[in-house]
C-alpha cells in the first residue's frame, strides 16, 4: 500500500480567484431589496426576482410580472448566469443524470440528479475540486481549485428542482425532495457559503426551495470545529460523516484530515450533534478490498458505534483507473454487514447510482479541460453494479 498512500497536502484555505458576479442568492433579502432600489425599482421587485430564481426561470422574457423595460436590467444585475451546462450524461434508464457545469472562471463542477420511486435526490458540489486529499477519491486527487459561492451551490439544486418539475428525467414531472452535499468538495471547509445554501434550501417557497430539514444531508470528512459550529447554530439537517476506517492508524492514510482530528473526536462531535438535534447521523464507509473490509474492522466499527444515534451506510468502492484499490468482494461485504448488525448498529448498503457515467460516490472529477482550467480525466471501466445487500441506502 506504500505508493498508493503518497499523500497530497491537506488544503483548508481555498485559492483566491475571481469572485463570481453578484447574485440574488448571495444576498440577504434586505440586501437584495436595496440592490433593486439602487436600480430605480421598487424594493418588492427583489421578491419577484427570488420567486423566478427558485422556480428555475432564467429567461427575463418569462418574468412577466416585471415591467418589460426593466426585466433585462434586473436579471443582469441580480440573476447572472453562473452555471453553464457543458453536458448532461444519463444512466439507470434515464433516472440518473450527471451534469457538468462550467463556472464563470472556467472551473468545472458536477452534480448528479437521481430519481427513485419515492423521491428525487440531487447530489451537489460545494467546491471545485477538494482539498481533503483522500487517496481513493477521484475529486480528492484533483486538489482544490476554489470554494463555490452560495449562489453557485444553490443554483445546482434550483436546476435539479426545475428539471424535475419539467419532467426532464424518465417518469414525467415530479418534485425534488432531497439534497445531499456529497458532490465535489468538503462542505464544511466552505462553511459560510454552505450555511447560506442551507437557508435557501429550507426557506419556504417562493424565497427558497422549501425542503424539509430531514431531507437535506451535509457530508463531512470530519472537520470537528465546523461540526460543532453546525451543532450550535441549531439546524436539524442530517449529518453524514465520511469515516471509511474505525481506527486512527488506517484512517490517517485513507482520510488525511484524521491526522488533525482523530476518529474519537469526530464521533464525539457527531454524538453532540445527535444529542442537540435528536437526529441520527450517518456514517459513510467505502468498502475497499483488503484495505478496510476485514472482519476485525467491522467489529471495531460496531464497538465504536454501538448504542449511539448512528446509522452506517456502506458504499462498495467505485474504483477509478490508476487506483490500486478495488471494491470489496460480495462475501466480505455480507460479513461486514452481518457483524455490524450483530453489534446492534443499523446498517444499509448504498446502491451506486450512475456508476457507468462516473456519477457514483468518489467518482466525480470533471473529465474535461475548459477555458484552460485543467481537471483530472477519470474514465471508468465497465464494472458490474454491486448486488443490493440490505435496505437501500439513503442516497
């Protein structure tokens, strides 16, 4: 495992690059009203613009409640197009769609919209690239390009909500019900913008998307101070901790942030969140053949989480070429599940949606070069999708 663990540096501070144009979604309601007033329009026009934005209306011509002679100017000033579709890729018989977005400075990010019989979930990115350097994750191997603005993050969810409302995925018109911050980036390393995005997701329509707190999941590799801050600020969204190893010795190499905050500290912070919110947290664990899938590690994880308000979501690793790792074989997966359940820990195995379009966990790494911004190309070999072992994971 020596060369495989050649570590990239951890990056907490995003490179400073050009700030995206000002957008309504970055402003408070008061700031937006003031900006509209500066343009010589009554302040309530800001609320009308918000209504259009959260409904996914981008064409000023469709904003018929605004004066015809002011539409273009208002939209240009407060609703600049921050996300440009480079391409969509679909999988799972049209029920999964990955979108590659180009940002104003040429940076690339991806989001994945997944339709299930009972819900529709969008997986959104909070950073271009990622500074957490996890060696088995394609995005982690890219390094960090920059933080996304709140409007760039919110815009991915708004686009998904509009796609569902317009029936762009197989199954006709529907409603976006869930948002998971599990795309590119470490959400809690971009805390202020992610916090603002949460407000927008949870604020009732027409000033937000009106989702329920339990249907929004924020994932983290374990930035303990930020978990504590999220706890203090009183949001009851679902917390997901990307653990991937129950012991510090292995986690130091698989999830380098562990050299800063150890397994015990991360679980303590998650437990405090659970106590404050009354909400069960999720422990994400990618099963990697002969690395972290041994029975003794299942027992360690079981002891770590027994009696806690936690749920384990096992993810059969989605290998990327050039990576020395592979998914755990099915017998090892089954043994791991059985040992966790025997320890009394609720455990599910995630279905890996979008695997054939590099859309599954750990695979997002924009495979293009746009406007001179390099990114990592990660073609994915055709692999058999893993057999579902338990109840479907809360994707």
